[in-house]
C-alpha cells in the first residue's frame, strides 16, 4: 500500500486545507492537496458550465472560494460524458457505453446530503444534483477499486477517453466522505518531482484520510482544486514524456462547489 497520509490535527474550523508530500513504496513521491469540510456547515452542489471554462477564473469572478473539478467530458465537441443532473433536471450528455452507463459510479447531492455509489443505486430520477464519474475508490470503509476486477469497465472500454485512465501514475482528483467530513483531494503529477498516483494509490490515500465512500473524478490537466479562493495544486499537461505547467488547469465542463453555511 501507499504510505499513509499524515493528517494534521487542526483547530476546530469549517474548512481545513493542507498539502503533503507522499513518499511511495518505490521511493518516488508526489504532492497531495487535501481540503476537509465539516459536513454540518457546508453545502456541496454541482455546477455545469455551458462551455469549457477555467475553474480558477470562474471562481474568482463569481466569488466562489471552494471548488473541485468534477466529471468527464468529450473534447470535440465539448459534450458532457456520463449522466448529469442539476436540481432534479437532467442535463444533456453523452451516456457511457452500455452496460457501463448503469454501473459506473456517481455522486448524488441533495441539500447537505452526499452519496457515492454505482449509478443504478442512486435512483432513476434524482431530486438534486448528480454527476457520473468513477471508478469508485472506497466503499463502506474498504478499497473498492481492484485493477484485475475492473468492475466498472474503465479498462475494458477506453473508447470514450483519450487513453486508459486507470493505467499508470497521473494527476488525480477525488472526493470522499464519512459521517462528519467531506474530503476534496487533488494530486500533482507529470513531473520529476511529482509522479502522480495510480487509481489504486489514490484509493489508499482516500482510505487513509478516513473516507468511508470515495470516487475518482476527472484528472490529468483537468485536475483543479480551489480553496480559500486560490488554486492549491499544480496542473500539468503532456504526452510522450513532454509536459508543461497549465497554471489555470485545462478548461472543464463541471465542478463541485462547497458553500459554507
């Protein structure tokens, strides 16, 4: 397993953020950025952008201080990928290929309530927000992702993605929760100093934080975390060994924002 993340013990506060270098079993390392929200004092909700949008810029313009990249989208054209609902209304999107469209996990948000589960477990007609992503990382306090099982079909069916998102270490984005807290996590990658994490290693990090349920969200250059009104992580893009910093992250179509009550 990956080295357990050491969680600083903060003063009592609604939002607590920290960044820590995680040393992996093969002596490689990467920065992990964590924001912990008190579930009793935060309202998470989904925002869908009509066009790809730089999350830090949008947050600055709209006075949003806490946010995280959410679901996947197809780049040409920029169509949402996976089931998407806002305030009980279905948003036009391209479904995941069958049979994975009903299996791949999702986040459901209704008021202060948050649920992460396979799509078919979250109801046919959500009455709040819902965004499908995956794979699920933690379920009922145990690691849910096993590479060989591929129960959500991300390795078997890569056709709607640029590549197999489960293969190798990359920048990652994840969300998890337990009875008391919600964790927003962004992982740096694509550099010598920050190698990123595999999906399995990301699951181990979420479990070490205390998440009872957790899900993988859009990653790579799309991985952006906002806390205190500032971007906390260091997005990078690249392929074939050539990478570059993307200070605002790649423009995205959906984000989860966290409004303090």
